[in-house]
C-alpha cells in the first residue's frame, strides 16, 4: 500500500517567492494533518482537516500560510510570500478519524534563501 | 515548560538494551506513541499504547506506562546500529485527533 505521499521532497526558493507543498493521504483516511519540524521548535501542528474540513488551524503561523483540502485525496500548504524563517521540514500525516494510528509522509524539506 | 519532555541524547553499546524515557503533563492523554525518525526521513510509527494499559510488547520493543507518574518508556532489546535514530514520544489528549510531540531523543548505538 502506498503511504502518505508528499511533493516536492526538497525545495530551495528565494525569499518572497510562493511555495506550494502537496500531500496525498493514504486512501480511505479522512483525517489529514500538516506538521512543521524545526531545530528550535521541534514538531508543531499547523492545521488538521477532518473530511476535508479544517478543524484546527490555530498552529498556522500567520496569514502568509494557507492550507486547502479540495477533496479526500489531496491537500496543499501554501506559503506566500516565503521568508527564510520558514525553512523547515513540512510533514503531512493522515489517519482514519475513528482510528488510533497516524501515518506520516517523508516530508518536504524547504529552504528559503 | 514543555508538555511532553524527553532527554535529548542516549548512547548505548550494540547488543545492550536501550531505554528511552518520556514524561507528559496532561492527565487526559488517551494514547501515547513512539515514532522513529532516521536522518533525512519521515516519522515511522513504532508502537502505541492505550492509557489504561501499563505494558505493551512487540518483538524487541517494550513500552511501559506509569499513568500515575505520567511516565512512558520505550525499551529496545539487543540494540543494533540500525536502531540509531531520533525517537519521538507523542500524546493524544482526550478526544483530540492531533498528537503533541516531545523534542525527541537521539539514540546513538556504538559498535
């Protein structure tokens, strides 16, 4: 079975550019999570969706960040404009809403220069 | 202070047992998890335990939970060099779906 699929795996972009990260959850999973990992702050939840609806976006840093889930098999996390402090690994994860296990993708490694 | 705390580093000799510890503060935690992250990779779910259990064993892994002290540990028997990674403890609180993670413990296995 395919796990959570994220793209791109690595991205280097210049400050001020728009960045779009993509995620395909495990088929059949109806909860989707975006986490950010940095050395300073560890793993932080940015937002999570249930049945394509954002349930908790309190972790989204500021208006430059937005996330969408137009259907059950696709989500995007967009940063516009990007800043060097956004450099981090962004993980997508999914689970069944009724389940106990959350599976993570391989991450998108973002560097903003 | 952090809600989920772990020591940052642990070194063990190959073949020895490793014990990674975690403390949490929220008494409403329902499930507690251990994830493994190898360099450049994502988080791999190793195991999890329900809060009404005190032990769970899965091959070389043993999870112990002391709910009274809010202490969780992961024991890896016969530690191998391939076990070198960062290990994250995480909790799920009440009916929440998301997980709250500790800072991770870097396990180094020495030959």
